[in-house]
């Protein structure tokens, strides 16, 4: 799948994102299973998975981040497991859509390998020197939570294993990254679960990322009928909405500092496409699970903002990046991080929630 496209479909970069081979496969496999059994959807998903298998795995079993159009390696991000995680997500989704069991078994094997990789300090190169500053990030338990949810549905005999893993991931998120004093979900914590607010990274809040993690938890609470988890997740949603929602212009901004200090990233107040989609999904979960008018209002407000500002009415699809006031920052439609995933996932989750299917 090529994702680096301009407004008119011109290819801006011929390299391929390995993330998006997995993400695209998940999207089309899920659309096939839940919306329309269009054979083209399944063929696209299978094509992306085949490309991953043939071109995106290094000799050591680790996955690349970026490859050429024909599959030669370009970048291998040795400290992350996200390429592997999206591939496992895709394998499980494809198995659910096609009925081919081998893909669910491959997803499980890859998930187990991801856990082994994370547990071995000699494999990954930490972003931060762990001797000087032992830290942990929200992204890992969050991504593994949603991958585990997908594999659990694809591999019923491993349901107990994945349900236990999901519960552990949620415990990690709630016990390590929730700052109750400042009513926030923090992106980085000390390894012992405390916070260090003397550094930019230690004060960083990413509202869209947090809200995405929250709807993963709401989905689990809905599935299990877990009222305690639902209450915890709803509280976090309200907190992170307060941090992220731009009361002047609308939309979810990108970064905040938990102490109200200046953020170090220049795009901190911009409106990216994906935090808006996560806000729509999370608020819809909250509304459908409670019937509360507050969440209905949040859903309507976030959906209205997204649909009024991001879609390209003539060129199709969505712009990805807006300034704080809603002006278009760039006309590109995709890159190594934006492609067919967050937007269709918003509609797929919304369809399921609103139709009960």
C-alpha cells in the first residue's frame, strides 16, 4: 500500500510504511467482515500481508519501519515494536474475515515474540538511557491492549490468555500513567510509577493518544460488563477532554504540558486528523454505554468539527494537518503515518456501536 500521496493522488514518496501494510490489511479485512463481503477488500488485505511476509521482516525476525516500493529495507527502528504489533493486528483481522486459521496462529506467535522482545533488555535500544533515567511509555501497553483484543476474537482457545493479558495492560495504564493530582493521563512515567515533571517528556500530555487508550478500555468494559472499569475510563475521558478540547476553535489539540508550561514541540496546538477520530469513537462509546447527554454532546461536537474541517470536498478523503484555527497546513493526503486506518476505523467502530452489529 502506497500512502504518501498529494491531494490529486500524486505519489510524493515511493517508499512504503510497514505500519501501513499492517494497518491497511486490518482496515480492509475488518470492512469485509463487518460491512460488505467485497472480494476486493479481502484481496487488498491479503496483498498487504503477503508484502509484509516477503519484504518487511529482517533476518533477526524484527520488522522494518520503512521499505522501498519493491521491498528493500530503508529504516529499521530498533527500539520499537509497532511494525510487529500492526502486523499481528492485521493477521488476526484477516483470519476473522477469511476463516483461514493459520493467520490467527501466526498472529499469536508474533504476539508472543513481541512480548519476548520487550522482556529481553538486550534486544531493544531504549529511547532513554535506563541507567540514568528508567522510564516507561504509555504507547506499549496501549498498543498491546488493542492487539490482544483482536487476537482474542480470532483465536478462541487462547481467550483466557488474552483476557488476562488485556487486564494486565489496563492495570499497568491505570496504575502507572494516571496522575490523579492533575487529572491527566501522562505519556511517560518513571519505571516505579511516579512522575518526573522536571523534564519536557515527563510533563507531556497527548490528549488524542490518551483518548484512544480510553476507548480501548471502554470497549473492554462493554464486552465484560465491567462497571468499575467503565467508571474509571469515563472519568479519564472527561479529564482528557478538558485537556484536549480547544474551547476557542474546536477540535482536539496535539500536545499539552501537565503543569501548564510551554510545550517543546512547535506543532503542539495544531489539529491532526487522528485525535479527532479517536475523540469521536470514545465519546460515542461513552454515550452508547451510558445514555448520558454530556457524552452525546461531546460526540456531536467532535464529529461536527471533524466533518466540517478535515474532508476535502473536491479531492476526496481528509486533510491530515490543520492549524489551531482550522486553516489547512498542507494539502497532502498521506505519508508514513497517515493512510487508511484511523478514519475508516472511526466509521467501522461507529457502525458497530450504532447498529449493534
